[in-house]
C-alpha cells in the first residue's frame, strides 16, 4: 500500500468540493452517444466504473448543434440529453464520485456535413488542412468568421450548457478552451485575425475566453467552473506564434481574479517544450502565471505525477489513455499492481 503517497491524499478543491485523491480522469471523446446526441446507459456504467478517481471529467460535450466535430458525441442542450446525463451523474454519485462535464464547441474543426452544408464558425475565416478525425474520408476546409452578435450567442450557449449540466446533476463544468477548438482559436494568432475587440492584442484575444468563464461563473457559481487551456499549439492545425505567450499570460493572470475550480493543462506530452512559450512545458508555463489549482496532464507515469505534486509543479494529475485501458487505475496504482497499456483497438468498446 502507498498510504503516504501524495497522489492518494485528499484535496480540497474549494469550499464546495473535496476530492478523495489527486488523480483525475481526463476528458476523452468516445463517440458512443445514441441518436440525437443522448448519453446512454452504457456510458453511465463506463463512468461509474471509474469513480475511484478523485475527479472525473467527461468527454467533450457539445453545447449546441453547430458545436459538433465528431460523430456520436453527447450534447447538453436538449431535455433528452439532460435526462441521459442524469443517469450518468446518479451512477457516479452513488459510488461517491465527483464528476465535471467538459463543455465544448469545436469552431473551425467542424465540417459542413455536420452543419447542414454550412461552413464551420470560427474567430476568422481560415482554411484548415488535413483529415477530419473519425470522419471517413472527409477533409477540413474553410471556416466563417463569427459576427459580434454571434459571439454573444455563443457565450450565452456556454452559460446555458453550464446550467443544463447542473440540472443534469454535475458537480461542475470544465470549459474546453484547449486543443485547437473554438476558444483556443481565439487565443492563437494563427487562427485569430480579427481587428475588433476580440482580436489584435492579448486582452482582446483573451476576451472571448474570459467572457465565457464569467457567463458560466455567474450562471452556476465560479467554484463549479474550470477551464482547460493549451498555451502551446499542438493540435488541430494551430501553429505557434511567438506572440501567443502574451495572450496566455494575460488570460492566466486575469483568471486569478475569479475563484474558479481549476485550470487544466491541454497537452499530450508533459516533456514537450514550446519555443513560443520560451521553451517551457505547457504545465510549467501555466504554473508561472496562474495561482489557483492546476491539473497537469500528458503521458504521466505514476512516479512523474507524484514528483510533480511533491515539487509543487502542479496540484492534481489527469490520466487519459491509462483510464481507458484500466477502469480501476487508481486501485492498481495504489497497490503497485501492473497497469495495462493503452491500445487504440480499445476505443471500439466502452468498457
Ligand atoms: C480517445 C481520446 C479522446 C480524447 N478526447 C478529448 C476530449 O474530448 N477533450 C479533451 O480535452 N481532451 C481529449 N483527449 C485528450 C486527453 O484528455 C489527454 O489530454 C491526453 O490523452 C493525454 O493524456 P494521457 O497521456 O494520460 O492519455 C482525448 C484523448 C484520447 C486518447
């Protein structure tokens, strides 16, 4: 047993929430929702099997129809979706788990086939290259710049999704601000070419993210709102720019003013450094500006995770792929039992 291991010590996230250990299940899209983007009973069982985690973050969940970029993702904008998620939160709470919903809009990472032939929405009109993931031969392409009125609607949609998540029984929401999706597209010069109050300078480029945080915080309480961020450009054809770090510095400092639940690193390799972040890793960069709870993520070993917590490099650690391969990951780590390696073939079932 590892009773003195910091990974297994409880963590007071804030006045509302205590986590039983420092291990978080990272959000992972599984594309297993039913018609009309409704979560299933199998999804409830899948999450309930992982309640040994201190915190579960659900797969990205679309806040409205034009937020979709992958097949069979769950949503949180209809009564049937809220009721479906209620089954998940009931199952998780019955086993004393804590669960946040990741709320998501993919922006330009969508495709007209998901949008009745319309172009994807984005901060600016850009052309994204590459294949649509899980999209059977589809390729990315043009996006359309959102108007100021559409930006207000999007912010309202995030806040409504947060309210719906609470109605569905969630303990909070993690705003998906990472991995090249809509919010991240505002935060990088490569995808934000706006010349109005949402572009052109760090405070303008951070405005959309901050307005989403504020709208969600006012809707459900800041202690139940978190955000995932990818200061390093690494996914969905967002290319780093030396100026990006100033945008994230501004945003992270501004987030210190709100008592949100946490910031979560969006990266898949904790050792990767980024020239645009002054050759820092994503987690180290976030830690240098953000003073609240930080969840690190990205290919951690148990030893690396423990060392990071002991050295105060971060507060909590999220594991993604290991949780798909090992529903009882926390127990295996606690007893130092062998952990099964993730294999992409595991994505075809929802065990
Ligand atoms: C199948 C799969 C689906 C993912 N879906 C999401 C997602 O919906 N939202 C998100 O923020 N990250 C998503 N990620 C990224 C993970 O949350 C995590 O950052 C990444 O897997 C690195 O952690 P790991 O090395 O412990 O797996 C996904 C990763 C995988 C493997």
